[in-house]
């Protein structure tokens, strides 16, 4: 393949999420106003520029901050501009403040959105609407999203999450007595598309091994099931909030342990 | 400074910034929701109707329905058994109230609807001594919910034949009816002769003279499809196809008054082709053309603003005027000149449930100058969060010269410790194939859905801020409120508040205003214009201020205020002028009208 056909994969995420936003807004008007989404994006990028420059001495790549800002702009629902600004700010700052062994622990927008949902229940909610009345926009997003996450090597994570969600929805239905379709309903909404394609697949906040990624995402889905059985409306976000960092810490601990074990025999031999 | 020290210092700064941001979220949440510093937190709560509240806010409300002879408890319907598992929410409307002086004795009366099969509607006649008597049966408007004919959802008064007596249009989930007022001595059903359809599942109707021909026309908004008999369903695929984009509701009707008791249905011909799930409608001249425009608050979607094209057509301008940018769950349509500058703001209620869904109510205020375009100032002015909001009306409750806002709320109050919200939120996100079928909806099993909510009485300070004083002034009920209607029942210059509650008692809050606050009221009677004066606009000018009000043929949610216009004046002891613009286009100025009384104005021939 010639060089002119190479493409920086870091642009794929921003392109997809922008496509989702534009398509959703033009088709169904999901944005209450450009000012709120604009505020979220501007704050995320501004914070990333300042914090990145001060921390690393250089201007960071802004794709991640853009995705964070636009995710906040789509997901957060509030009549107050401060909610968008603070959700973005918290998301970005969390990357720099909540670190362990050089890695940030939470997916930024997952942290920011979860924080404002938890701390400001009276004034902030989550995008909870469906994606219009027809299935085709969802199919387009699914196909486009699948192609992109496949290209960046994360399709197995999204696919495993969806399979686990469907499986656990059967369990929820059996436990609650609610129709299975009601249990499945959330995954047909746009909120979940952002979650499936952008949050659970975040390379910076997922474990490294392929197998580990599958295990973690199943645990996320399982935790979500437990939270849903407890009637927690924002279950997927809180599940990832809890499981994501824990999995990274476990991975680090296992890596340290492996290093120790590797080192121990040689010492003994010596 | 070494690099590691610098990195550690920066980490401390970022950590502090994170903590500060999280703290800011908590503080702003409290302030924005009005819980951090309620306006009355430093006031020793006097209890409902206390003298402290009277002195501080200028009025108190006292719930007096039973004492004044109003003993009405709304009954809900029971639809097809296939809906049993979600019956409390699908059968959640029908409590409505409409005010008019039907017998022209000078005292406002009111009609209240019931929705149980075979239940009776009530017509309360004001006896002039502060008490009321139910005369519905004697007048022939009580027994209107017979099996097979559907059940009442609301009613609006309007003198369609210009005989001087307000007639009554009753809309239902079922067969609508038009009752001719026989000179205040009784009512005769004339719907069939008038050409009304056999069945409409309607939740809103409004009288207005859209073509200014001097005869009142009638707009009726379907909610459920008119093809559904909710008691005999052949399918459970009856629900909205979307929580926010549904267009499979009932059709709209515009009955053009031909005179002689005949109406012609012209909705499609004039461009009213919506099938959105309309819950409230109100008409006023919003575009300043002299013709009444039509605002629809729709459940499961964006509202619609139909601009009147000279009485020949309506053009939907929701997006162009920016009121239809975000789909919500609209349940109320009321107009008010909240800044005393002649601009009519639109108040639309929606759903806000902490921790689940914060749609927030909308207060659409027209921009000054230029083409008609609105800004939502609900958050800025503090009238955005009202729970699961239903009916709301503007009125100067304390006679200080600015319009206040009374809001009722609450959806389903059942189990006090159990909530249906999680299941509701889950199904609401589903694709149309899921949400559209009632059998997919989780069973409610006696759980509440935004039940037992506290009401809002927002006082307008005239400087761009509304303050909720409901609990202090005495609006302390927690019923599932639906309709709110305002009227000065004792002709004393104080606006009383009627609240119709779903499966609950009708409340009559008597208003006691602090002495020394002046007021003026107008009763308009058209001649070239429709006799009810609906659509007439009165601009009151005093002390450099002006306040505009229009006579309404229905507003709020399933409600109609008294058509008499009420203005509070505060300490003003004289006013300069009242200018009436009649629907016919004629203008009439009254210099120095008399204060503290009801002024009767007849349109000049």
C-alpha cells in the first residue's frame, strides 16, 4: 500500500462521532442548541490544550479531547450551560489527576458524565431518547461503527459487550418478569451507540490483552445487569465507571506479580 | 525545580482542580434546582395562609372547595383489559375545568369534567355569596359519560352563535358534543347537527375566530388516533412510536363556523395536518398580524406553532421561530406578558424527574424586533423545574402589576415508596417496534410515577426573576394535578385558583390579597367581533408600563380561565389608558378607566 493511502487512525473516532452527531441532529434534532454542544467541545479542547501543554510541555493531539467534548455534548441533558462545561472540564482533568503508573484510569467522558449525573441529579440527565422511528439510521451507525472499531482492532470488545448485554437481558427479564423486549430496549437507543463504540473500546482505559479485554467487557455487562436489577437508570455508565479502573489496577497488579515471579527463580538459581 | 517535583506539583494542582470542579457541580446543582437557597429559607414558615406570607408576598391561598360547596372527586376511566398492566398511565387524563359566567348573572361559574364510565360532570353555579351549587344535572350537562360514548377529557366555553350566552364544547376520548346554551336556563346537545365527527380521542380544544368573520371557530386536537376505541382494542400496537419523535397520534380538526349552527371541518385544507400527540393548545396573535396563531404543546415530540396566514391558511413555523428545536413531552400552552412590554411569552410544561430525566419546562420569550423568533428563558427566570408538570396559568396573584405563574404537577401517585421510573426510562429509549406496542411495556404494579409532587407558585418580581412561594402561601396539596384555571369568583379583584386533579378532589384556592393593592378587570363583549370577545387584546398603560392580555378560548392544560381580564396594579391609584383591539380590527381606547372594579366594554357598532 502506498504511503498516500495511509490514514491516521486517531481521526477515525472524531469522524465517526461527528457523523453520528450531524446525522442525528439533521434527522431528528437531538441537540437542544449548538451553544451547549459547542460549550462542551470548547471546554474539553481548551482544557486539554492547557493541561497537556503544562504537563508534557507540548500541545497534545486533540482527537481525544474532541471526542470527549462531543460525547459530553450529546450525552448530557440539562437546561444549564454549566453542566456541559463542568462535565467536559471534569472529564479532561480526570485524565491528568487520576493516574496510576502513568495511565489514566477512567475513560474521560465516562468519568465526567458519571460525575455530573451522580452529583447533580436535579439538573442533569442523560440523553435517553430513541433514534427516530426507523431502524435504518441505527443500521448505518452500527455498520459504520463496526468498520471503524474493527480497523482500530477493537471490534471484539464491542461485539462481546453486545452479546453479553443481550444474554444478561434474558436474565433480567426472567428475574423481573418484564417483557424481554423491554429489557433489550435501551440498546436500540443512541446513548448506547456512543457507549459501545467509544467508551468500552477506549484504548487508554482498557486492559492490554485480547482475552483480558473480553473478560473485562463481560464483567462490565454483568455489573450493568446488577445495577439495572437495582433500577439504576444510568447503569452502563456506572458499571464502566466501577469496572474499568478496577480492571486496570488488577492488570497492573498481575503484571507486577509476573515480574516478581519471573525475577524470583533467577535469583534462586543464582 | 526538578522535573519530578514539577510534575508532582502539577498533579496536585490538577487534583485540586478536579475536586473544585466536582464541588462546583454540587453547588450549582443545588442553586439551579432551588434547593440550596430557597427564597423563603430565612422566613419562619408561617404555615399555609399565615399573616407573614400575606405581608411578605402580598397574598395567601386557602383551599376552600368543600367549605364553598364544591365536592367533586375525579374518577378515571378503565380501558380495554389488554392495558391493565399500564392503566394508571394510559388512563391518566380527564380532570379538566373551564370557567364562564354561563347564566350571565355577573358571577363566574365553572364546569368540571369526570372520566369514569357513567360518572357525572359537574357545573358549579356561583351563587354570588361565595358558595357554589352543582346544577349540571338540571342543565343537562351532567350525564355525558355513558358507556359506549367515551369519557370526558375537557371542555371550553364560547358563544358560537353570538346570542350572548356561552355555549359549551365537550371533548372526550369518544363522541364529542356541542351544547347550546339556552339563555342560561339549560343546554341542548347540537353536535350532530353541527357536523361534529362521531369519535375523537382529544385532549385539547380551543375556541378562536381564525378568519375574523365574527363567528367563533373551533380547534380540536386528537391525542390517540381517532380510529381507536380504547375500550375495545383489536391490537396493542397503539402506543407512541417514539418517546420524542412520535407522529402516530390523533389528527387535528378545525371546525369553521358557517353560521346557523353549522360547522365545516377544514384542518387539512388550511394546513393543519399534524398527527402529533397534542396535549394542549392555545391561540393568540403571536406574530402581530391581527390574526390568531395557534400553539400546540405535543407529548412525545416538538411543539408546533401554526402562524395564521390572514385567515386563509396556517403555516407551521416551530423550527423557524426556534420553539421546536428540542423534542420534549409538552403538556401546557399558556401566554403571558411577563415583562410588561407587550410581548406574549409562551409557557410549555414538560417532564423533570431528578436523577432520570430533566427536560425542563420552556418559557419562550419573543425577541425584540426582527422576524418572530423566541428564546427559552425558563432557566434564566427560574421557572424551568416543576417536576412532571401539567397545567399552568399566568395571572397576577398578588396584584403587584406583574404576571405570576401557577403550576400543578404529578403524574401517578400510587405506592409511596416504589417508583416506576426505571422501567419507564427503559422502555422510553426503545425503538418504535418496542415502545409502540403496549404489551412490551413493563407492568406498573402499583408503583408511582412522579407522584406526590409539590406544586409551584412562581412570583414574578418584575425584574426578571420568578420565586417559588407555593408552600408558604398555602398551595400545599400533592395530588396529581392536571388543569389550572384562574378566576375572580367573588368579584373582589383577587384571582382564585381552581385545580382539577386526576383521580382526586377539585381544589378551589381562595385568594386573599393584601389590602391596598389595586386592580382592574375588563369584561369584553363583541359586536362585529364574536360576542365572547375571544381574541380581543387589551393593552393597559400606566406609569410608563404596559401590559397586554388577550381573551382566551382555552389555555393551559384542559382548562379555560375566566374570559374576564384581570390586571393587578400595586400601589397605582390611576391608570392612563386601556386600548382594546377587537378581533374585527377595530380599536377602542378608554381613558382613565375605573380602578378596583370590573369594567364592562362593548365593542362599538
